[in-house]
C-alpha cells in the first residue's frame, strides 16, 4: 500500500507522474497540502486522499478507466460511511477517457476506487452471457449515494484486510469475492447504458450485426475482408462500418483482428503449433514483429512467453 503526504506541489506531481494512473495536481492557493494512500487489489485501485487547501486533479492522457468516490467535508481518512447534516457527502463518477479531471474542495477528503473500462466491460459481458458489449456509459449522477456508500464500505474492508497483517493477506478467494461484490454493486446499483439489459438478463443486437459477427467467427481463418462481411450480412460497407462503431465501438477490420488474436492466443496457450511464427502466420499475421506488438497490446504478455508455458 502506498502512503504519501506533500506540502510542495512539485514534489507531489513528481510522485504522481510515476503512478500507473498518472495525474497532474494544480491549485490556485499559495499553499498546498495533499495526503493520501492507495492499494492495488488485482484490477482495482483503491484510494483515499485529503487536502486542507484543495486541488484540481487532471488526467495525463485519455486514461481508459472510471473513478468512483465519495467526498466529505473532513480530513479524516478513517471516517466511515454514516452521514451527518454538516458533512453531507458528494459522489464522484468520472469517465477518464475524456475527462478534464476533478476538483477536490479545501478541508475535504475522498475515498473510492479506480476501475479500468475493460474490467467493467468483461464483468458486464460475463453477467449478460454475451461477448459483444460496448463501453458502459454511466448517466450523470447515475450512482445514488447509498450505492456509493456500499462501494466505499467494501473498499474499506479491502484496505484494512490487505494492509500488513490484515485478515485478507494470503486469502485470494476472499479478495476475489469482495471485488466481485464491488463490481456487482456498481453494475446493478447505478444507472447506465446497460441497466435495462441487466434487469432483463440479456442484450439484443441488431439481426444484421449478428449475421456479420457470426460470419467473422466462422471464417476468421480465411483472408476475409470487411467488404465480404458486408455482403454476407446483407449490409452496405458504409452501414457495416457505422453499425460496428455505434454498437461495438470498433471497426470491422479491428474486430476481425481481435478475433484472430484470440484464436492465436488459444493456440499458443495450448501449444497448438510448431512455433510462434507459424501460429501467427496461420491467423494472418505475416510479420512476427507486428504480431508480437499487437499481441502484447491486446493481452499484456509476449506470445513467446505464452507459447513456452503452453508447450
């Protein structure tokens, strides 16, 4: 767990620039104060911070994650969930892909978590039983305060449990269950673009798009093109491109590549092929360097390392 406290904004920015989720801190005050802690728990970053002077936290780059937090009029990072009239919490929900950051008021603290968009997307896909889901769009003020407080309570449990000599240290199953409960609270308790689908247990894609996806999955081993996909699914090329963009937030070509990378991943993982280069070529990647680069960007590991484990 990271613990930090700064009275110099340059020192604070030097520290935060090295974090996995970097931000730049600014303030219009002559003085500056920032105190915080953070804990990386698998795919969640749980944090708490406080400031006597206030500051503006601006993202460096378009970070592809969400921030969920509760802000209180107190500097006490240990304060628990109950609400009092003079310390009414405000809730923070920031999509950092296109966010200008968030303001922290003077003499206040916040606690919450940062979750990558792909983690929420994967969890949503698992719960709907449907792999074709787009990025979640949360409604403005879409997370009611009780849901925020429930999330905060789970974060507090993880913070305490994973601290030195905490009860969750060495208990990955309990940690995984708590993280799952946190994600369920967010997905089922807040208002977003898939709230109705979660209530009904399914998400329906347009028929012609389903046809296109089925064609891609059935023919990914062949040198198919977006034009062939469009003809097979009964769409014009332009309509196919627009449909993929609106429904899946990608292009037909990128989706075909993603499917082929997944097939290559499966072959590498099981050692199904004589070499990495042969498997890459099997799925349409003629350049070993390009295959390695795209594979690492998609899965976060090198194809050669996965192949060695598979064999």
